[in-house]
C-alpha cells in the first residue's frame, strides 16, 4: 500500500472514519467535530456548539459516523444518535441519549431486498450499538413532497 494523501483533519485523535461514494470521507474527532472531506478539502463540518446552542462543548463528542451517500449517521459519547443530510448536514433526526452510554458504532441498513423490508416505507434506517449492550433501530420517516403531476398543474395554473 502506498500513501496517496496526508492532511490534518482534526486536533487530536480521530474517533471514527467512513468512506462514502464519490471518494468522500467522513471523520469524527476528539475535537468535538465531524467533517466531510473531498480529497484533502473540507466540504462541510459539524460542531456541537453550532448545532445545539446552549450545550457545553465538553458534554458531547461525536463517537461514530457513517455516509450512506444521501445521509450521514452519527453516534455520540453520551448515547445520542442523529441523521443528517450528507451534502448540507441539515439534521433530520435526533434522539438525545438513545443509549445510556457511548455509541460505539452506527450502520445504515442496506437498500437490498431484506433491507427494504426493514425500511417499511421509511426513507432510511440506522442501527446503533452502544456500550450498554443494546442495538437500536432508528427509522427516518419519508419526507413529504408534492407529486410531479401536481407541481406541473400548479405551474400551468401560474402561467395561465
């Protein structure tokens, strides 16, 4: 193996790293940040004090991360679990202290045939595992959107 790229991603240790589609990399560090990288360029990042104001930095830290291509799943040292949109990091789902203690890993249910059965009409399903010896399934409900035919009808109405 040959090293192809080296850059400083975090101050301190990296807790978890996940490879995503389009050569993107997601990192969760001990510096209370979660970052999405394209090569050595920071695409976007999360910090606790920016996303959950009023909560002290030292109370939370990202522990585990996974980039499904569409969604980013995160687990924390306090047991919380979140799902964000991968490209904008808009938070869609958050459960404070879903586990009693550190989330050690998260994984999206694959969109294979058995995985679709678990999804049951939901947009995504994330499994979280923690030191409390529990595995939990987090379901992201499908976001509502207008049907294309209704959108075209509304546009035609505006033109008329």
